C-alpha cells in the first residue's frame, strides 16, 4: 500500500491496491477497471464492507475466530482440570501444576487466535482509524498479557514448590489469578467490541446486537450468579462461545460470497475466446 488510502473527485489518490492482483490503483477512476486484471476499481475501494476486503485478510480473521473459539472452550477445561486430576488420584500439587500448564497452552492459543482476528487490513490499516483501531490493539495487548500472566502463574508457584517454599507458592497464586481474571475480562470486552465492528461491516445486525447485549449481560451473569455453584460464569462463557461461533459463521459466509463474486467478475472481464 503506497501512501494514505484516499479518493478525491472520483479518482484514487493513493493507498489502494487491486484486491485481486495487487496492482497500485493510484490515478485511476473509481468507475474504471484495473489495467492488470480487469477487476472494477470500486471492488477494491468499496468502503468498509468486509466482502470488499482482500481474500487473505478474510481468511486470517476467519481462522483466528476458529482458534479463539476453541481457546475459549479450553478456558473452562483448564479451570476444571485440577478437580478431574484429583479424582484420578493425583496429589493436589500435581493436579494444580497440570491445570496451570493447561492454562498456559490455552492462553497461547487465545493469543494466536485473537492476534489474527485483530490483524491489520492491508488497505485500511488496523481496522481503519479511531475506535476500531484502538480496540484491535487493546485486544492484542490483553491477550498477550493473559499469556504472560498464565506463564507466571505456572512457573512462579512451580519454582517455589521445588525450592520447598510451599507457603510462598500458594501466597502468590491468589494475586496472579486475580490479574489473570482482570486480563480475561478486558480481553472479553475488547474481543466482543471487535466482533461487533466486524458484524457492522457485513452488515449483520443480529450479530452486532448480540455482541452489544453480551457486553452487559455476561458481566451481570458472572457477578450476580457467581455464588450459584459457578453457574453464572459458566453461562456467560457459553454465551461468549456462541457469539464467537456466530462471528465465525458470518465470516465464512462473507468469504464464500466474496469468492463467488470474484469468480463472476473474472469470467465477465476475461471471457474465453471461442
């Protein structure tokens, strides 16, 4: 991408490239076609609609949502793992250590997934400018913080126990868990807002409204119902997973529609010679 993406007087000033072949579109009319492949210039400068984004960008975001969904499910698994390990006859220390290791793996997967979801779009910058860009950056930072805290929560107590300092190992676990909870809460807010932004670019009003609802419903469920055998947090996690799954399906349909339109445009602009 060369320069700042802009259009003036119906002419591409700079910053846009053909989403099919990558040709720089600066100086071309929006009503024209790419001189390299024949794709309409408007298809590569079509505002914020996701179907006009590059296929590679859509693929990365779609894959990121899939990884993030499984990582979110893994959060629940890592939380109940120590209980399951104890039921299998493992000692408390071993069960907790394995649970902490599972949390590290899940946090790593979450970072990979959300990092892809918040990937910068080649011709717009990171979700364009303004609030969307800040939310994407915040999501990446919070996911990275979650992984760092998960590693600290595994390595710190493990090293202290190995040194025979059991009391210190248990003492640092509480503050680290609180920090991890805070990072996850922030990641939930940032990721839900990013998903809402993606839905508005489809546009998909249902997913956008669902994301807006979960921004207040999940915290309410987690806090108000937390004492009911953890039913509230589990319900909130289930709703969060449903939102991510809806967003993944939404991106899959956008990719399919964009692929069909690309094929159709290719046939119309490059007809076979009889």
